């Protein structure tokens, strides 16, 4: 990890709005990973209760994902472009918010790739076998850890450092 993110976290102070919106971005992957938690929710139903405060956002997310054009779901694509073009590439938005939003988008992209792997490779080959369950649990818990860490660090006004994702986000943000 390059030292510039670490140095920025110590030498710049983020406003309360920056901290709030930087943290808010990480709710997106937390909502998107919900379907990966089905096996964990069966074993630990209390974890499903963590989603109760997110229910309104999950309903909005579901409504957006149901948007179709010519039989293809384009809702997620609309959200991606809205966040990318409206936040990440917008120089009027603080670098801190843009960085955290892009990092949350990158987590979402990883979730989409895991979903494709699950849907088109693992489920046809092994069904809901142990390998599929383990992958889903790892993806769910990993996303919660990354997102929770992102929320905490953003609330503290520090840049969230996630290996590879932070470097990618930093390079992209530095382009604007």
C-alpha cells in the first residue's frame, strides 16, 4: 500500500458530512451480499436481525434492481453509473467520499463476480453442496468485515485500507 493514503489519514481532517457519506457508501455492499448469507442465517438467526435497520434501503435496492429494459435488468447498472459519474468522478465531492464510494463499488463488483461464479459454475456442478455453502459464507463474512471496517474507518475520518482495492481506488481517484 502506498504511503499517501496513510499520510492523508493522519494529516487531513474530514468534516462530519465527509465521515457520514464516506461510511454510508459501505452500506451498498452490505445490502448486496444479503443473499449470500442464507446458510449463516440458518445457523445464527441473530445475524439476520442486523438487516432490520437496512430493510428500507433493501426495498429501494430491490425496486431499482427490478428495472428492466428489453428483458435485461439494468437497475444495478443505473446505480453503478449514478455513483460513479455523480460521486467518484465529481471533483466537487471531497476526495474522501469519492475514495470510499469507489471502494464500495469495487466490493460490489467483486460480489457480482462471486455471484456469477456461483450461478454459472458452482451451482450447476455441485448444487448447494458444501463447497457452495463455504464460498457463500466466506463471501458474506468477508464483505461484512470489509464493509464494517470501511464504516468504522470512515466514521473516524481515516482512509480505509483494503489490500488491492485501496490501491485501485486511489489510482482511479487520482485521475480526477
